[in-house]
């Protein structure tokens, strides 16, 4: 008896990223509703399945949807490639990003997030962890709905320093709880309790935020030690290095995703491993900002000892491109170079960071990150007829990581919905967004230049 499905995705090779890292030649993935119901060969699928639609086919490789574990969806997007790349440490934030964020309206937040998610999905990213620079979380949730992808919702959370939306501890926690409630029943979007960073939160806020995340079965994320000065400033304020201090407070655990954690020492690394704290590594940001990652790159050591690491693309003051495949390539290259061991980290390991290991780091490996029956139908079709894939690659993973990037993405299925076809987003009119963004860009750049340090 034949069975009917909504969609079949065909590929010359299906790279499943399942537990055995199996690849299926002339493979097929069957989708019903939001879920994968079969991963098999094309011949087997033809024998017992009828599909309403079929995509992919000859000249394609099929991979899981990619995971971006740290992305600022709002703010810097609307002044993309405008922040100078020769600024002293911290100036990109104080002279540009903070004034621009302070000037953001709700319309700006939604426009920025929509543009970011369109770029992400056309580069194969189907799940994004919002880094928490959102003034209007309900508008960012609307952007997720418009594009049709999954991710997390997180709003500004800080009670120290000067900047937009700094508030008293109780107000910050109230806002975090409201954001968690906003996404509670959403089919694709989860809420993370989201603080700005370790030097911008009091001990009381850090503890309260961690307790809120645990109480609501959610996760906590914040920035920690991207640059060498961060730990020194924290040590001067608290008498301890950041990871040591936060661990002593009981803030850290397997529910925490740290962004960066680049400039940590051996004791901090051991604590992260012992407490199973996950880290989002954003290698392009560290190079763009000259933060010394080649002198202090502990993320490969975390992986070597079984730690949880994912990849992020960060923001336009630090990364410019929302392309996880580019981040995977750079991470692999940095690992080989800084360890002096070219055998230690392969293209397969890099792709795992962008898919199943990234999903594991953010606590979503039971739902996304691999092509398996029962998982969410987040599926990416790569065009292997492009010049960078010629001649035909013997190993598609090596070609994907070292020769290709997001521009090779042809089709994307997110939660069973065909959202990218022939490299173009089907759910949102990008040309219309581009026209809106030009006006927003001019206004926000003018604001940043007129008031570079008034926030």
C-alpha cells in the first residue's frame, strides 16, 4: 500500500549528520507536516511513497538546516558595513552600536530582524539564537513568523553601566519573564533568558536570571570575555575571574550558553567543562575586531574534552555576514593553525558544529541538527553545479566546508515549509525590505554620527 507525503527532497547525496554520520547516495527525505517521516533512497521512496511536491534532484547535496548560535538580529543590521573597521577596542560599540540601538523604533526592530532572518535562511540557517539586543521582542517574533524559520527570542537585560534599556534588577527580570511568556506556545520559537554581558550585570541579576531560566525550563545566554580586557575589568570589580565568580554564585550549569568565552584561563575552562556550560564561538567577530583569538583560542580544547560548542555569526559591528558555513570554515582553519595539528579538526567536525553539535550546544538536538525520522523538517539543498563544485566532489562535506559557502544554497525547507527556492526567499519580498531599509539606514547613521557617546 502506498503512502502520501507532503514533500520529497531528493539529492545525489543526503548528508544526514545522524549518530553514525551516514550518507545516502541518491537519497530522499519524506516530509509530512512539519516533520521528517522517512530518510531513505530515491528508489525506495518511489516504491511506496507519493508526494504532493518534489524538490532537489540531480546536481544537489542535501544537508540539515544550519544552526546559528549567536546572532544580533536587530540594530547593527540597518547600518551594515558602515561601522569603520579601524576603530580602537570598544569604539564600534560605544560610538556606533549603542547610539543606533537607542534610536531604534519598533518598526526598526522588525525590519532589522526580518532582513537578518532572510539573509540567514537564504544561507541555509533555519535556527537562530538571538543575542539579546532587542527593544521590542514582539516585533522580532513577528519577523520570525514572516520568514517562517525557528530560533530564540531574547530582549535587552542589564542593570549596570550606561546604555539603552538599562534598568533595576527587578524590572529586568520582569521583562525577561514577559519575553519568556511571549514565546511559550510558539511552534518554532523558544525564549532564552538573555542578559547583555558579564560586566553589565550585578551578581543579583545574574543569579535571578539563572533561577528564572531554570524555573521556566529555558536557557540563559550572555556575552563573556570576548576581548583580553574583559576578564581584567571583572577581576578588578569582583576579585575573581568571570567564570570562577559566576560558578561560585551558582549561575552556571548545563542550561547556560555563553557567547565567546575567548579570553579565559585554564581554571575557567575546567569549570565550563565540569558544569557542562555551552559556548557559542563567533570566529569572524574576533578577527574583525582584533580580539586576539589566535593567542587565546580555547574552543578546540573544549571540544577535545567533550564540551559543547556551537557557531555564531554575531553582528555587523563584528562579523558582517550571516553565513554559518563561512564561520565553520574559519573555525576549522583557526583550529588547525593554533594547535599546529592539521589532523585534529576536519571538515566533518566543522559541519557538525554548524548542525548537530550546534543543536546539542543549545539544547535542541532532539529536534533539529540532523536528518532523522521524527525530527523537524529543516532541510537544505545545496547546488553542486556551481563553479566551486566543479569537477564533481568526491567528498561533498570537504567541498561544502572548504570550497563553498551560503551562496550555494538553492532550496530551504523550514519546519516542512518551502521557504527558499533557487536562492530566493519565498516568504518575504526582499526588494520591498531593501527599499524600507535605505531610509532607516540614513536616519540611524545620522543619529550615530550626531551623538556618538550620548547614550
